[in-house]
C-alpha cells in the first residue's frame, strides 16, 4: 500500500493523453494538503443524507481527514452511500529529522518553540497532522504549549518522565485544523466506524522500510499521549473503533529479532494499556513475484507473527491483496499457465502467471486463514488502483509512482479472490482512486459501483447434495433469485434454494461434467456477474 509516501500527501487527479509521442498531464482535481480555505461551521453544511443506496461488497476505505467539516461530510456520505461503514486514516510520521521550515512559525515568548529557557533540549521531533488535540495533551504547565500562527496551530509537547527534568525531548506538532475530529463527528452521525492511524515510526536512515529504534522509546511515549487524548475526546463515541498501525511490513515468516515486529510489540502494548478493548488494525502486504517475493506458505507464519504483537488487544489483519501494485495476480487456478494481464506486464514482463508469480491472491489468503488465532479477525484490503496509468485514464500523479484508476469489474475479481475467508473487505484508497474522473462528464469508480452494485459476485462454488439431490452451492453477493449458467456446457439452471448469512448462498440441482466449469450468476434483478467463477 506504499505507506512510505502517504505521510506527505498531495493528491492530484489527472488524465493522461499521448499526442505525437508527448505526454500531457491535465489536472482535474487538486486537494490541497495544507488548507482548504476558511473553515466553515457544521451548521453551514448541506443536511446529511444517511441512506445506503448501493451497498457494495467493499465496506471500508482509507480516507484523508479534511479540515473543512462540509468537505468531510460530503466524503463520508459518498462512502456511506455505496455501503461503506468503516473509515481508516494513515498516522503522520513521527519525524526525527530536521524540522520542516514551516515550523519556524512556532514561536513561544519570542523564541522558537524548539528552545526552552533553563532546560536542555536533547531532541526535537516533528509531527504534521490534521487534528486538534484536547487540553490533556499539555501536561507540563508553561512548557507544553498550544500556539496559533495564522491558519495553523502548533503544539509543543515534552516527553520527559517528569516536567521538572533538566533534559527534555520535545515534539512539535503542526496542524491545519481538526480533520480527525470532523471525521469522527460525521462517522458517528452515519453510524460508521473510524480507525485513526497510530503515529508512524521514524525510518532507519538508508533503510526506509525499517523503523529507527533509536527513537522507539520516544515514539511509544508520544503514542501514549496521543491515545490518552483520543480516549478523552472520543472514548464515548460509538464511531471510535480502534487504531490503525501505519508502519507496513510483509506478511511472511519473520526472524525473532525482526525490527518491525519489535516496533509493533512496543506500540501495540501501549494501545492495549491505553485503549483496552479497542481493535488494532494492521494491513500487511504480500509479494508473489518470483525472485523478489515469497511463496504462499509463508503467509500463515507471517500472520501468526503479527498476531503475537497484539498484547491481548483485539486485532484485525487486513491483508493487502497486491493486485494494485502488481505484486500479486488475482487469476483463478485454471489460469496459472495463461499470460499475465496486460496491466501487469510493466511490472513482471510479458510472461505466464506461473513464470512471474509464486501464486495468486487466493493462495495467500487461504494460507493466512489457516493460522488465524482467537482474538484476531482476517480482513482483506483490495488495492483499488492499477500499477500505472494508461492514456485517457485518471489516477495519481503526485507523489510518485504514478498509479492508474481501475474498473468495477476488476474490483469484483478481487472480491472473488478473497473467497469466503475474509470477515470484511476494505480498500485503499478512496481519494483519488474512487473519486477521480478522466473528464468532468465521465463517471468515477464510485459512480460505476453505484450503478453496478447489484451485479452478483460468486466467491466460492462446491458440489453439495440437498434433500438427496446432487447440485452446486455457490456463495457470494447479490445472489437472490435468478439462475446459474454453466460453461462450457451452456446450461442455465434456476435456483432451487437461497440462504443468507455473512455471505449469500444459492443452490441449483445440477452436476457439471467439464474439467473446469465457469459459473455466471444472474439474480432476480436481472443483473449478471461481471466475471464467471471457475471451479474444478
């Protein structure tokens, strides 16, 4: 999910067009990272529409907190209308490097905030966010301060064990408004859940995929302060579901002294102690590329290693399916020797799936599902983008790498690949991938979901007898009524039974005879699957 760059967010939606060998970038929408203009009061916003008009199989999204409450309301409403009930944010970087020049505006009593008269400042950390904290964050009178400077608010926070200590580590916080507070308010009004991102660890110099453990003690101390503030501000809100672990890792077998597991253990212990009963959400990635990734067999060990860091807290492990980055394909078992999809060729070359990859998303999810311990839920995070954009397609142009917009039918295939194992399906990320438009008069991905949400999705099919009669039982979404069509036999059979649990189920009295059978569902609304489900 490319977590290294999400901590400097500037989203630009663009359409790419090639003319005479040149590439033109046409900016469609720009979401400023710092300010959205003068903040409006919630009563100035349009009234809420809490209807769910197009409930899709994906029910959670990564979103960007916005300082404008009306922008937040429109975003939350749009997610809610297509069945979203969960919102996740990335945690800002707890930065151990040199402060950004913007922190020069933080001044206390005529001095830079990084200077404290009469005290030795050992280290100054910075934290750029979109949230305003409560008074409980400021523990040391006169030292911990809230500073308003133009359109920004700064906080100076000491991490010393005692306010009287002669040596202090400081955290300077810069915010453009209370985007997280707005998100919590709107989520509560729409009956949704929020997972704010934990402060993201400083990175090891030269090894940005690892945390810098020279600063882990400071990070955990700051995490405790932030979470205590969340407990005070949001503890009574039904929207506050837990927190998201913002530092990424691969879900593979890891060494006992693995630096990321060590980070998780330290930070998760703080979560469990400060927010007892709240869920820790983690979203590890998988990589099936031969020579760079790892085989599916390691996914189970990786999940077990992750689960051991939860310190008794509930945990949800949302495995990144890898299709958006091109690290993992979503093909079925019958397509192992077929050529990779055209959108994956730039990543792995024009070769077969078996030559390029150790396995498909479904293989990794199944391996992980076998190792889920009590207290842990298995979710799947389907990546809602393409590895690179194509001509005439909107997507992300900054920060790099460029990413393209995908289609609703490809999302359906990703849902199919998650199978029956996922207790919840979420997606990265709402902006810009679900909201961008190639032109003002073309639909966004969210629009396509709203118009095609009733299309059935079959996620499993097995042979099953009912009342002594042989047949096929399928599970999935939007299956009620209608028929199942079987290819290559060309046989269409009306449903003989329908049931609903976590997934919908439908049964037909038919026994396929082909080595591979493609099943297309057509439901009572007359909608058909965008992609057949293939069973042996």
